[in-house]
C-alpha cells in the first residue's frame, strides 16, 4: 500500500488545528488533521467561548490588535461556515460587562475604556442591562463587541468545512514521532505512517512532547480551569458578565456557563470539589440569584500557557516547513481565526504583520514591552 | 396568607402549555403554568422538532391547514422570542425529503405532491441534495417548508417569553384536583391551593387524569417513541429525511436525531433494546453510513394519541372556562403555535375557523371525513 | 377482560414499598406495587444508605428501638435476598464516627455514648481509624453498628425478591384514585382499574395526595437534601463520618457520597448551586482532603417529614384495610425492614409492640415525650 | 529539586499495571504507576469481567493453565484486598453457561467438557438454571468456576492496595520516552523526569509506541469491542451466558452487561450504531426477553491483540530491567493476577513455569502448538 502524502499535516484537532485546516483547505492545500482523541474534545469543549478581545488584554501593541482582528474574522467565518456546512456557531450578540466593585477596580478598567468600542456604565445603567447584577457594583465596562459563540460547535463547523474542501480527519490517531524526510516529513502515528511537506503542531498543552522531540527547550504549562453550568430558570441574561477572571456566559439552551478557576501546572482533567466551590462563590458575587439555580454539569480543561503569555505561532527556527501554533492560554477560541490565517499566510508566503511575527515567533527570547502576565 | 388568583391556570409545562401561556400573556392575561416535573422535560424534549405540516398529513380539510398555519406562525414567533429573550429556536432551514423506494411508495406521495410547496425529485436529484441517501430510492418528495427546530429550546423560549410578560411558572408542582368554585376554579396542588378563572389542561398523555376527574369519558393513548442520536462525522446533512414514519434530523451540534418507534399503549418512558435495534435498522435503510457513526444517546417519549387522530382543543362541554389542549400525537411541536393561538382566541372571544372548532372540539363524536389513522 | 385483583396493592415503589411487598409476599399474599416512575428512582436512590440507628436519634422510647430492630433485620434480609436473588446490598461494615469539635458537641453525644454499642474515641484514636479527619476534632462517638448499604440496590433486591415470590410490579403506573368497593378497594390508575382487599400508601412526600383524597388532614413536608459524589483517589475511608447533619459515606466503587442539605418545603428535585457549595464546605470541615478530590455527580432528593418527626405507619382510622407507611424523614432506608414487617404484622394480625403502634398511628394527636425535631 | 527514583516504574494504570504494582509493592519494591488518563479508564472499565479460564480457551498447554492459575489467584486477592482497602471486587459466583444451538456447536465444546470443573447440561437442565434462555438450545457447557467481577472496581482495589503498601500513582501523566541510563532508566513524562531501575510497559494497545521507541518490531492490534447495558426488570440472572463470542453478564445493580463485537484494527473508542445493533441481536438470540428490557448505556473498548494470541510477558531481549506485559486480548481482567505475579517473579528472580516464560516471551518467533486464533 502506498504511503499517503499531504501538503500539510496538522497535529491536534481542537479549534486551532481546525481553523488552520480550514484556511489552508480554502487555498486548495491537501490537509490532514491528526487528533489523538475526538475532535474538539479537550480544551476546546471546555471553553466558554467569549470572544473577549477587549476583556482579556491590557496590552495594546501586539495581542490586542491580533485578538481584535480575530474577532472580526469571526464575523465572516460565521456566515461562510453556515453557508457551507449549515452549522451555526450559536453566536450570541450582546457583548460583555466587566464589573467594578470599587473605584480601584474601575481605574483598572481605564485602559480598555479608552477604546472606542467600550463604554462605561454606572451601577444603574449596568443593572438596566443586567437586572440580576449584584447591587454593590460601582459600574461596568460594557464591551459590546465581545460577543460569544459555542466553542465545540465552532470547532465542528471549521473542521467540517475543511473536510468539505478536501481535508482528511484522523480521529483517535496519536502522532508518535515527526521525522525529517528529504524536503518534507514523515509522521509515525498509532495508525501508520504518513508523508507530508509541512507540519503544524497545534496540540495545546500536549505540544510539549513535540517541542522536546524536535529539539526545542520550549514548554507549555497547563493552567487548569474548572467550570459549572446552571439552568437559568429566571429572566434571560442578555450579556456575559466578567469579574476578576471569572465569568458567566449565557448559552442558547437556557444554561449559564460559569468559570473558571486557574490552577497552574495541574494536569488533571477533572474538576475538583475545591474548584467548584470557588466557581460558585465567584458567580454569586456577580449575580447572587445564581445560587438558587439548578445545577447541571461540571467539567475542567487545560489552558496552554507560555512563559510570556504570548502564543507560539511560527516556524521551527531550523526545520523549514515545521510550524507551531499553540500557547493561546485562555483565548484559544478567540484567537483561532487569526491563528489559522497567520499560519496560512506564513505557509503560502502572504504578508503577515511584522509585529505579530516577532511577538509570536518560536525562537523569541524576550521583548521590550512584554505584557504583564495578568491572565 | 391570601390565596393566589390567576386569569388562566395551565396544567402542563410542555411546548403546548408554554405556547398557550405565551399567547395569553401577550394579551395581558395573568397566567400561571403548573408543571409536575421540569418545563419541557417529557414529550417535548423527546421530540425531533420537524415542522412537518406536509410530511405528516394526507388529509387536507382540517389538520393540514391547521398545521400549515402553525408552521407559518413559527416564522414570526422565532423572531419575536429571539428579540424578547435572546433564545434562538435553532431553526434549520432546508426542509425534508420524504423517500420512496418503489413506484407504490411514490404513488402514496401523490397527495402531498399536489401541493405547490412540494416538489418531486428523482433518485439523482434527491442524491444531489443528500449524497448519503441509499442508492435504491426511486426518488423523494421534497418538502421545502418542513424545516425543523430544537423542541426543548423552543419550549424554553416560549415559557421564558411568557414569564417576561408576567406569567408565573410553578415547576415540580402537581395539580391534584380541579374544582368548580363559583364562576371560576380552585386548583389543589402539591404546593397549595390556587384560584383561577380559567383552566387549560395541556398535559399530553397525562391529561387522562383530568378527563376522568372532570367527568369526561375521553382517553388519551400513549404511543411511545424511541430515539437515538448519532454523531455525524461525515459530510453535513442539509435536509431531514423521512421514510415509513422514521426520520433522521440534523442538529446544529453535529448530531443526527433518529427516530422513532411507535408502541401503542406503552407507558414506560425508557427506550428498550428492541426499540433501538429497530431505529438503527430503519435509519440505515435511509442513509447507510449512519451505521458507522458514533453512538451518542438514546431516549423515549410518549405521544398523546386520541381515538380519531385529531387533538382535543376546546372547552369542556359543560364547564365554562375549562379548556383542553392535548392529543397532538406526534405533532405537538408543529401544532404548538396554532394551538396556543386557538386557545387564546377561544378564551378572549376572537374568531376561530369553524372547521377547526368542530374538528377539535372535546364533545365531538364522529366526522364525515375522518383522517385515516395512518400515523 | 376481567379486572385483576390483589390481596394488597402498594402505592409507591421505593424502599418502603418494596420492603412491605417482600414481607407480605413471603406470607403468600398476592401483592402488587404501583410505581408512578421507576422503582426506587426518587428518594431511595438519593439516599446515602447509612443504617444510623444510633447516629440519628436522641430519643430512646419509640424511634430508637424501632430503628435498632430495623438495623438488626437488615442482617438477615441481607443474606436472604442474596440467596434468593443474587443481589448483594453492598453492606459496608466499619460503622460511623460522629465527630465533636468542642466540649459542647461532645456533651451532645452523651446520650448515645451511654449505649453499649457506642464508644468514645479521643482525637488521636479517631484519627487512627480515619487519618483523613480534621486535626481539630475533640473526638468522636464510634457507632460500630451503624454500617451502610447502597439504597437503590437494596430496593432492587427487595422488590426482585418480592417478585420471585409472586408479587407484580407496575412501573410508570400512576394511581389516580383509591375508592372503597364493598369490603375492598378499587384502584384507578393510568393503566387501568384494579381491585384489592388492602391498600398501602408508601409514596413518601407524594402521599399527600392520598391523604387528601381519602379525607385526612395529614400533610407530609418535603425536606430536600442535596448531595455530591467525589472520587476518592487517596487512602480508603473505612468508616462513615458524620457531623452536624452532614456525612461522608464511602461506596465500594471508590466514590464518597457526601450530603446533605436540609431545605424545608422545597419540592424541586434538582440540586442548586447554593446547596452544593454548602455540602462541599461541610465535607471539607470533616475531611479537608475531600476538596482536592475529583468531582463525580450531584443530585437531590425529597425526605418526607411529618409534623412530629415520627412516621405514619398504620391503618386509616375509618377505612379498614387501608394503610399508610410514609413520613420516614431521613431514615427511610434504615427503617424500611421494620416498616415492612410492621405493616405485615398489622395486616396478618401478628402482634406489634404497642408503643410503636401508638407512636406511629395515623390518628395520633400528640405525645407526652415527643422527640425534639432536631433532624 | 532532586529527581525521584523508583525500583519499578509501570507505564499504564489499567488492571494489568495495577496488579503488577500490587504484587511488587507487597515485596517492598518502590513502585510508581504512570497513567496517561485516569486509572482503569480505558480497556479495563470497558470489560465485562468474566473470569473465563474455561470459556475462553481451547488450548490446554500454556494459556489455559496460566488462566486457571490466575482465576485461582483471584480467590485470595479478593480477600486480601477487601481486608486491606475495604474494596470488594463484587465477585458474583454462579459461573457461566456456554450455549450450543446445534450438535455441531455441542461438539465444539467437547474439549472444555473434558475438564473436571465443567459439566454438560441438556436444554431442560440449562433452562432450569436460566429459565430465560432461548428454547431452541441443544444444551450448554456449565463452567461453574468461571465467575465474574466488576473490572474497574478490581483495578481500583489493586491500585489502592499498592498505594497503601507504598506505591505512587501518577494520573494524567504521559510517558513520552524511556531512555537507558547506566544500569537503569530515565522516564521523560509530561510531568517531569523520573529515574527507575526497572520499567514495565503495560499500556495495552498503546504499548506500540514503546515497542517502537525501544527498537522492537512488535505490534499490538486493537480489536474494538462494543457493549451495552440493560436494566433487568425481570427475574435475576444467576449465571453469565455466552455464545459465539457474545455474552450477557449480570451485575449487582440489576444491570446486564452485554457484549461484545470484534472489530479488528479499529482504533476509535466510541460504539457505532452498527455495533450496537449487532450486540442487541446476539443478546436476544441467547435470552429473548432482553429485547424488552430498558436501555441504560453503551460503550466501547480496545482489546490488545498480538500476532499469535499470546500476551507478551517478559523482558526486552536486550535491555535488562525493561519488561512488557501487554497483549492480553479479551482476557486482561482474567489474566491480571497471574501476569502481576509472573512479572514480580521474573523481577525478583523467583521461579516461573518454563512453558509460560517461553510462550509469552517478547522475542519468541513461533510455537509448535500455537493456539488457533479463534478469539
């Protein structure tokens, strides 16, 4: 039997890998995704899906513009994928309220309030939008563009779109080894050997194995997040709310997704009782009536954290055709379109903004204006 | 403590009761829903959600026009509820293909093919729309208006809409007894006593208890349906497909909902192994590759069947202000808007088409043109 | 078709109804159980299964001896049912530690410490038995006889035992009405009419409907309890632990069952976020490392509470052959055997201890030595 | 931080790895288990747990005696682990009936019928033991020693036992690489580096990665099995039944575990609709009333198959201190104790039966009396 050969082999079938596959398949590249478990089954399905370009960043040089460009890409992707696959990302408009409980917390919001798409609401105005909010807030930054989607469905839409454009998807297929082979690569997998011109490692926290195997000292740290879902039998929540890294996001099926803890270097993928207790406490701080709601589910996921808070998006410093796209921390859903597009552009030779190339490149050492590791 | 009093008390929080509540709340009636378990938790959540006005009926005098009017009402309800509550019914356009495997089956489709919104596709045309279809079909009736929604979400949307307009919702509240009380009624429930001017019994198969308690000989027969969901990891399915009472309906989250058996007078609410075996077999007859797909879930629900296949929508023959809205058989989701509107119109004195009043009234005995009990 | 006729019709297929059925079927009575949902699916399956004759009672005149006799009956039932059905109740020996965090709490334990089967352990001794215990306990009462079982399995065993001895089980069958019929009764159910000489109402909190329908003013109040299960990946827990109405009970499959809140007059059957937060907090107070454990599930159940804390076990004051067996509060599992035996003895005319007849009879008004409503 | 060092590092936390850990921990070896996901979460939890020494083998030179010795070891392990950890393997006595539907099938049973512990039952006798059996059987071989246990619980018991004796358990820890290091080995894992004198690869089908990395051409083929569980609301099943590689096994909680398909080289870990249809059909062939039972769950697991049907239990031909224990096909539960004991004996230098050493050694090529690959 002849060995299959691809233009691009993507390792990891989460939303990052699926987005890359979609952008490359649109360029008629022969793409394959290799996923060790089920598509989107790990960090992607654990995410809440806020497209929080504004809520997530205090730094406006590299990451915010990249995030904002990704947020805007979602608008066209949403329509494209729906047309192509009938899959609807379940985009919920309305945006997000970032709460302040003190003048100090209000001051912390000043940098994002300077953006034209962000508006300050005092307590009364905020509670007009979300009457369920705790009465003791000072106010909230209203980030009207920070809408949200349902991550696993978006991942499905992107991978199914890629598939319809010719990509192949290998689930339950573990890549054991990537080896140089002439101008290209050999992939040894649990289901046989494949040839490919290019490789993209998009395996989230599990990318460490490939950094190591491919001779790089890089390391991704897991930051475990624990979440719960509650059934909202009260008035609908028209906006997401956010405070102190915790959030409440309304889903279309009446559920509120509430998260998330941050446990550094914790590789376990189950929620702990401590974690759930903390999540519930924080949610009630934002919307007290959440405590009365019906419990539905709990889960956990691992966010891939880099040493400086920037993702790795770029080529291996020495091995041409071998790319990394990982380390998106808590913003993998938001950054998936811009990451897919950037990898595509790097691969096909289209221009990419230099500040992003520099900020996200694998071989970077340090930066003048490194973002404070606030998230 | 003073006893609470309502204009209308609705017994049953499925999609029928929720629709009635919504239409009445819009008219500023003070409405309460009493649901013995969770809102939408029984037959509503078990349904596939096809709005099959055309696929379901061979009779065009009463039920088809009623069903068609209900189908059309969904278009405006969809927008209204989304605006009011942010809840999106997850309407999937595309419509439905009703398959024929022989000339005889094709002839059975003739009556619906005479409708302007229905089109005949030969085998090739049908497989252009749905390449996954079995190759041995003769063709299919394409019912482009028979789109589908996600039933539990539609039920949530309607009840939440009603609530925002003032309705009260009592979950886990069993109505034990309805008693005449002057011009109105007393409801004795597991959670206390309530007064109301009007009562609507909308409890599906569980309406029998109230027929009996209120002196009527009517009986609803359960027709149990068993379903499975599969994960579609192949090409998306852009249409629902239907054959011999079985169907495959694509959901937005990549799942295919497949159903359903018909077990007369079976009150158990769990799927049986026999049932699932039959469902899988029928699904593979329509789309062979379904057999390779991943199993997700199985469930069952009870359809409320009347002796003549028509629902009971109307007033008790002797007790003014006491209404029934039950017996919708396998079309409760489709008929919910028209039922809600009809009960509203009967109650507020707006005109209702006489043929529907006559066909669905509780005290009917027989009909000249009774639909054959094909479903 | 002839109407079926039974010697005894039991309404309610939880552990109380199943135990009654078993004891009566052993006496060759022709028994039927009518269960509105699934056997054991409500309060029985929500229970932790501690046979806490000693941990639960401060009163030693009526309830403790009754509970203790029931605890002893489990020893023979366990063997009998295993022999007959192969079902093993999963009895875990070891018993229970009732913790004291202060001298005052220790004093509260004095009454049970006077019992010969109960032993005081100081902090060191208690932590020899359960090294995971919080270090700041003063000590614990060690109730070595208060072992536990898995409630749903015990219920299954009893009902399957009854069935093998001739009982009939009607699941998903709601009893709508009990009517006097000559010397016996007619049961109108959702699945037809049945005749019976005797009726036993054993429907937990849902018995209210029958009290009302049968002309009695009695009322059962639900006391909702919320629970969680954690996966114990640490050292095994050889004992149950208990403090301030909360408990941690080890199951055979490595899970710890942790409960339970007490919410008066709450009829909802889902756990709330508030409830789970409280359960976790209380569990960590007893065994701090529980916080690190993996979350598994959450659920809730309704305990049937009477006005005076005693169950109703006895005949209707005016209707011969009509019995009640409900109101066991949080001790339904423990009291099931003694309740089954007492109903059997009342029905077949065997002697029953007078103090129990008097304490539990339906028509009682008040008692000289009423137990303080501490539970 | 100093690198941790163990006497033995076991890769894989299923029942094979857990048994090895237990036997070595009893010998005071410093043991660690590295499990990529949760302990017992893959093939172990998918297994039915029949200890089918007699039902599984037609060959009596190597595997049957090994299997039989393992079956006998369970008797002592059962008591030991219960004493040490309180965990009860849920052993169900009764044994197994291997059905014959024709004289030919009866002849196929002749070899096991020659064993003293196996008895032939004609149709009447078989149906006395299991009245639910299909009426058209010719008879059954009654294998009274082939009892069954609950696999995940046995795995928990063994690993918890090992832990109490000093073993360390690393869940969610993927071993990326095993490297020679002086007289011992270095393990590079997703959670850091460890040193060890000995390594045991016990990763079922996922052992392939280590064969490859360690320079061996061996390959394990997955044979996927799909299963369903039904709720037995009829008479209890006192025996397991077996026919044509399919089985029905009663669990203590009233469930029947029914399996299993055999799909060669299928790495997906979800059940397919085809698979479930086949399982249900085969189960009904044995016990027709299974079709009426309530559906509970479906799942799948991957059996590790070697080229000749024998497991690999032994040392790497060139790397001292590096062992394999994998390839147990559908008998991993049954063979776990004997495998654990054999690895222990090889490692500590105790005698092991030569025929087993030869039959299971990693570097074997072929055998004179190779078992026919019937399973």
